[in-house]
């Protein structure tokens, strides 16, 4: 069927669109993580550990370990004295 959006002749364009969406989502994810780490009192650059997801076999475990550590760590922002 000619002109079908899901046809084989459009596979390259659909693949490129999905890759572009994936890259944009990943960049937005890094931005969100950076903001969360910063507001919790940690260095925002910890968000860059999310790039470990591209390491075969262990990347997802590294990112998961970061999230577990962050969930149970003492957040420096909660220990700052309030300015009155």
C-alpha cells in the first residue's frame, strides 16, 4: 500500500523520529535529576551518572544503585540552619 505511514519505505524516518524523541527525553531526564540533586543539597553533576545506562550489562544496575543511595542518604539541604 503506497503512501502508508507505517510502510517499509517510511521506516527510516520513523526510526529517526523515535531516536530524536529518545534523546530529547534523556536530556530532559538529566535536567530533572540535576535539579532534584541540587535541591536536596548534593552536587547536581551526580545526575550525569545516568549516562552509565549506556554501559552494557551493568549500566542499569549503576543507575539503580544511585537512585537507591539517593533515597536513603541524609540530604544536606535538610540539615542547613534556617536564616531568620
